[in-house]
C-alpha cells in the first residue's frame, strides 16, 4: 500500500477512512453530476483535531484536498481532485450551543441549514438564509459558497448571518475569525473567508446569527399575459418605495412544469407569474399591502390572488420551489444558470435570452429572484441527440456573457467552482484575478485546498449539470 | 509628523504613482477620524478628496457607486432626493466624512439596527494595493458571489490593505415616517432585560440604543399610517408610555447624535461587543460619556483619561476598541486581534508595508 495511505490509516479508524472504489463512488461528484473525479481516499473526521490531522497529512504528502458537506454544489465546488483527499464533514453535525437570549447558534460544519431554524423555532427565532437545498445542504457548504435564497435583497446572503468561524488553514494552523459581536475593530477577515469556496481553509465551528420570526406575511400572486409586464411590475414595486421580503418571477414554461408537478393552482395560461411577499409587523404589513395592491392593479395583471391563510401561502411557494425540478419533467436534460443583471435590465435580459433560445433551437424556462436580478435560466435539451449538449452549453455561456455585458455577475449564489471559472476573466481583469491568487497563495502556497477551482486554468472540459440531482428525483429537495 | 507635502491625487493613476513613489503612506478622506488619518513616522499624507463624485446611481437598482473621496453628506443628499438612504447610518456627515474613510474605519450608526452595518451594504470596491496595483472586487449589483469578497475585507482595513478609490453600495428606501421613544428604567439590569426582550421580538426597530445608566432609546420607522398603531403596541410591550419624540424634533435629535459630539471632549473610541458584556463594562468605565448602539453590539465612548488605561481596561474585559480621535501609538486598542490569517493576507496585498 501507498505509504501515505498507511499513515492515514493510523489517523482514522477503518469506518472513517474510505479507499475502496465502491466506497468512493458516492463522492466522485457533486450536484454538477457531469463532472467526475476519483479521489485517493475519503476521511470522515469527527472533531476539529481530526480535521487538523487530515490537513497536516495532506501538507506532508503534498496531496490536494477538498472539503465536502452534502455535495449539493451546483458548480462543481465539492468535486474531488483526482487522486486527492476528500474531507467529508457530515459527521461533524452537532449543534454546540443555542443561545436564544443572545440570538445565536454555534454549530459544527456538517449541521444542516434547515435544522438551525428548527432548533431556533421554539424561541420565535430563525436562521434567515434559505437556499432551496436547505433540507440537505450544510452550514459549512453554505458558508464556503455564501449561499443565498429567496430573501436576499432585504436580509442578505449567508455572509450577513455568520458571526464567527473556527478555521483550519491550508497549512494546518487554526484561527478564529470574527466574534459574537456584529461589529469589528479591524479588517473583516471573516468577510473575506465567507464565500471563498473552500480555497482558504476548512471551517470546523460556526457562530450564526438568528433573527426573530416576522410577525405577519402578505403573499400576492399576480398573473400576466406578457413576461415584460411582470418585469415592469417589479420595477414599479421598487419605485413605490416598498421593500418586499421576496419577489419572484416564473415564465410560461416554468408555470407549466410546476403545475404538472405539484398542482399549485397557478393560472395555467399565464405568460408570467409574479410572487411578491411582504413581511414584518402586522400593522406595517397591512398598510404596505394597500400600496402593493395599487401597484399590482396598475401593472396590468389580469388575475391577482392574495394568500388568505398560511396554507394558501405555502401553496403559492410550493409551485415556485418545485419549478426547477419540475422542469425535469418537460425535458430529459437541462442546464441551470445563475447570472445576475441590474434589475432595470431584467426585461432586456429576458428578451435576449428568448432570442438566444430561438437561435439555438432550445427551450429555456425562466425562474428567478426578480428582486435582486438573479436569473436562473433552465436550458432544456436532450443529451441523446448528438450535439444538443454542446449547443446547450454554448447557449449557457452566451447567457453568462450577456449578464456581464449588462453590468451584472456570472453568479448570484451558486458560486464559480469548476463550472464558471472559465468566465471569471469576463468579469475580472488579470490584475483582479492575480490579487485574489496572491491572497490564496499566501495562505496556501502549495495550492492544496480545492485545487483547480474558481481560477481559470487547466481543467477538464466544461461539463455542466444535466438533469435533476438524485435527491431532487427522490423529491427530497427542490432548486430555486 | 509628516516630512513631505501632502499629495492630492485626482485620478486613480495618480494614487498608483504615489504608492510607487513613496515608502510609507497614510490616506485621509475628510479628516473626521484624525486618529486614523494623521500621518506618523515619516508617512506621506495622501488627501483622497480629489477622487470625488457619484459615478452611478439609478434609484431603481438600489445601488450607488461613487469615488472613495466623496463626502457622505453629498451621497446622503442625493439619495434623499429619491427617498433612499444609507441603511448603515454612518457617523460624521457634517464633519466631512467620506465613503472611503467610513469603509476603512468600518463605522456604522444607530440605524444599523434595522438592516445591518457597512459590511452588509458594501457591494464592490476598487483599490490600489501596496504595490500600486489597481484591483477590483465584488460588483455593482445587489447580489454577486463571484471571486473573493474583497469589498468586505476592506471594511475596517484602516487603509492598511489598500487605498480605496471607488466603492459600490446597496441602498434602501428610507422609512417614510419615524418616531422615537425614550424609556427610563430604575436600574441597568431592567433596561438590559427589556433590550433583550425587544431584540428577540418581531418588533422592527430602526434604532435600539442604551444610554447609561439605564435608558433605552427606540426608533420606529415605516409608513405613517401604521406608525400610531405600532407605537401603541410598543408602549404596551414596554408596559410604560415613555417619552415620545416626533416630527422635525425627532429627526433633529438623531441628526444631532450623528457627529458623536454629544459625548463631549476626550478621545473618541469605538468598541465592538455584545450586550452580555455591558454589566461588567459599566462597573469599570466610570464617568466616561458613552452610548451603546444596535442592541449592545456597538459602543461609542469619550475617554478623558490616558488611553493606556482604557487599553488595559478593554484587555481585561476581553474586548477590542478603535480610537477615532485622540492620540494613541496605535488606534487599535484592547485585545490583540492579530493572527496568522491576517498577517498573510496583509502581506499579499502590501508586501513592503507601505500602507502599514
Ligand atoms: C436542488 C438544489 C437547489 C439549490 N438551491 C440553492 C439556492 O437556492 N441558493 C443557493 O445559494 N444555492 C443553492 N444550491 C447550491 C448548493 O446547495 C449550495 O451551494 C450549498 O451551500 C452547498 O452545501 P453543501 O453542504 O452541499 O456543500 P458541498 O457541495 O459539499 O460543498 C460546497 C463547497 O463548500 C466547500 N465546503 C464544504 N464544507 C466546507 C467546510 N466545512 N469548510 C470549508 N469549505 C467547505 C466545498 O469544498 C465546496 O467547495 C442548490 C443545490 C441543489 C442541488
């Protein structure tokens, strides 16, 4: 046996060191299933000290490693490095402390997002970031990707809800970044770490901020006979000075798919649906609802529904949350993109996507976080038809370039990972990327941590996700 | 003491040249935080006021982009014309504080209670690093996850990781109406208990300040038609009517606090903490004028005595502070926040310590 491996056997007991091909198979890819790589081994640490041991072992033997939570990354972030080590953190899944008075929770990295809110619920508190993978994705993965959700415009992404993190640096040293305070008296090192996609270290303990649950919700569903009208309605809501918790749009194809999948009761013939949700203190929400009603009335919606109960509210959301995976029913395969455009360019972006769709002869379903201009175009294709995957990839690439050209970003929440690293130079200059590389190399001169991700360079061919994640097929999670 | 004439760059290229030409530099925006912007030990002063002006602002985007030397007051006035504001509520508007200085010092005000501090609203940054390289990070849209989050790193960087030349922020619609309730309690413990109850409740406050010895100052904001009902609910939650401020007097009250001048003379210091630390701190701070903001997460205090004493006192409490005005060998006092992550990142951006 490889001497490095036998040394690893001394560090991890048999059940927590996986080396046989059958054991490694589940770790060969993340939710970007078309990318696969065979790691040398997987270790499953149960403590901070064991993570340190694993990283030190990697440093000693110059073996690259990838931290892994639940493997739901949509951009290849948790794809193993061929012949490298996977450090699986699912066993470090304890809630270490819940302090309702200070409104914080301290968790291990493998703790599941949704469980934070569940643990906090008895105290009237919740954890705000709500990626649709929240029933399975881990806080460690959320932190590494600065994950978002439907409520980002008002309350921010993961980064705005992490107070402190204990980190094992790529050289095996441990640091604590941040503190329990919302304030700081020096550079925001934690702010840099969050969203660094596993390149700057492995987090082993995280302090999260909890918020009081809003007292009231007001959820409106508006149907339009044209996508532009829904887009203009978003602009009108913003212009009115309202700050809704969420604003989401679905187009005809997405509506069709969602209806087929979960029968949310959406108006089937609509060309676009807009969901707007107000939240907050009851008297404030009631007053805002009156303004919203007026704005929506003037926006040319031909049908407007207001959720009259929590049940009706959840029904509206069920269709929206199922839209991604539901699209899987309309097409054997699909790619999902995650670009951002300035809100005022939404109409233009959608029109150009429609043109591209016609030009490429591929259907595109649109489901998006309209409030923050975060598009999730779903490109439908059939992988068995020769050349369709390549056409779909080319179309996806054009959409990303379009987002950058309109002044936006190549990713709003799914991260760069493997999938979008080739597009980083369209957003950043060589000097910008070089500065980020310098920071990375200062902490990881051997480039062991998540080697081959985020930065453009040698890499296997771009292979974006096709079809639903196995967990989506099983109905466990849905994408947003 | 500065040994050279101050430099007044008016373009990014001139900032780059300055960094390459001088061994040690200290940037100054409006000079409202002199402890952070006064050159020492042969540092050359770089006046950033020449890099000024709003570059992009489309109210419907909730995004404003401006050069770093732009005075906060200019930005605030522009936003106000469109019913918007900087939700992190930075201090020293009337003292000429700039966007760059606010980010570098990492300063927010009472209204950060509602939606967050400067770190939560910065979207993009353009900076010149210690080698004179021009670097951009983040973006100009409200949501973006591409690349390392350099904008957040710059919050509180004190000009030591790079000279900020352009910044992008998320902004929000301003509350249409506000009112403020002041409630006094017999003892600190009761004030703190109420502070905790409020912070854990769905009541949405724009400010939740504690004024020692035992007064809470609470600001409500939103639609004017909903405000009376909300105020009533707040009063019944508190179990007392409190003292109400409304209208222009209310707005003037908060404006009057923006320069922190109410704290009086002495060194002006910011301390990061949580409400849990307040009782112990209150026992040792003596008569120093002070005010706790954001449900006890932020303390501004004026210190008449020697800063060495405050430094020791904060260390003993396990807290860190930042001197904004006053003479200290180092503006960062209290516990030492240095660690290896910090040293390595700083060395990557400023290997020769030109900005240190
Ligand atoms: C159906 C579906 C819906 C989704 N919806 C959303 C959504 O709405 N919003 C959104 O933002 N994302 C969404 N995602 C993407 C994904 O769920 C998130 O990126 C999530 O944060 C990944 O968590 P994970 O535990 O699966 O991490 P993994 O995929 O295992 O890892 C993600 C990255 O984090 C790193 N990492 C993991 N743990 C650690 C650690 N402890 N320390 C340091 N680095 C670590 C990995 O190396 C990798 O780079 C969705 C994915 C799917 C499959």
